């Protein structure tokens, strides 16, 4: 899946399903259903099939008390409903996913649920609620140092501040982009210097080896 060979991935996941079914290994069975659902959601774009697999994953994960896997699968169902513009259904699923993620103390699941809710509220032009969801996302990102969502959340905050006419806060977020960029530039320069130093050290060691 990660290298883009969706057809091969789907075939392999599908072959694991009867194996896990026979061995009653419901956690990995639920995970396999979720993985096949992701392929249908993102690559084959067959939402009916995606919903079938995600719902099956939810049923199995819930039966064994895996709140994390339930939350992940419900978030994906919310994503499918969002893509179909079934916004109320999406809100319901993201809300359920958030409850399971909170129960499991699963910050990634909470962030995905809140981001999903924020996106739906934005599409419904409810910018205040959307902003509140993304502010909660940012709090979780900062508390748990989960940098992967940082840029996406900041972009969403900027859009909402712009829609609400909160110009000063919008400019603050834009300035943070500039500060982060400058910091990354400095880090990159440091990495270049460090690589040059490592190369020189390696050359020196090689020369010493030749001398010996």
C-alpha cells in the first residue's frame, strides 16, 4: 500500500481475512478489514465497498474492546461520508470516533476526529465551530509533540480566522509560518555543516588507515 501497489496490497489483505477468521484472531482481522477499506476509499474510489469493510472493522474491533481500532475505523467512515457530502452522517461518525479515542487516551485518534469535525463545520460555513475544533487539535499537537499535523492545522486556523474577520490572529498564524521556515532554514544549514564535518572526519580516518 505504502509504495502504491494497491492491487497487490488488496490481494494480500484479502488473503489474510479467511486466515484470521479461521484462527479467531479478531484484532488482526479487524485491521485487515480496515486496510482493505482504505484501499477502496483512497485508491479505487468505491465508497460502498469502503463502508462495508470499515463497518465490519468497527464491529470486530468493538467486540474485542479495541477502542483505538474502533476510533480509526469510525474516522475513516467519517472521511467517506465527508467525500460524499453527507455531512450530518460524517459529524455523527467523527463524534463517535472522538469518544472512543478519548476513552482509549489515543491522541492521534482525537486529532483526526477533531480535524474531521472541523472540516465538516467549515464546509457547512459554521466557522466558529470549525475554529474551536482546530484549536483543540493544536492543543493536542502541542501537548503530545505530534508535529506531523502542525502545518495542516495552522492552515485551517488561518482560513477560519479569515472567514471570521479576525485579522490579527490570522496574521499571527501567518507570521508563525515565516518563523518556522526561518528555523528550518537554520537547521538545514546546520545539517549541511555537520555533513561536511562528517565527510572530513571520514576522509581523515581513511587517510590514517592508509598510513597504518
